[in-house]
């Protein structure tokens, strides 16, 4: 399964196109969407990329493992 964080949505959540989509998902007008995540399986099999260590934190790790 692949995933990607879509951050920075709080700066565009009141744009008409974005608000229209928010309304479709029944997100209240006074709510601010800060981020979203897209999850899915690849259409075709591929090669997993090497895990990067650029200061990120991976779920399930402790600081001693970093």
C-alpha cells in the first residue's frame, strides 16, 4: 500500500473548488481541513523505494532506533 500526505490545505480550504468538494464529503463550513492522506494500492507491481532517513519519524519506531 502506498500513501502520501497532502499538507497545507488550510491555506486553500476556502477556495470555491475545494469548498465544493468539502461539501460533498459533508465537512462543515466552519471546519478547516489542515491535511489529508491518500492511500492506495499500485495499479501495477513495482519496486519498493529504499526507506529514507531525512529527519523523519516512522510510526512504530522509538527515538533510540533512529
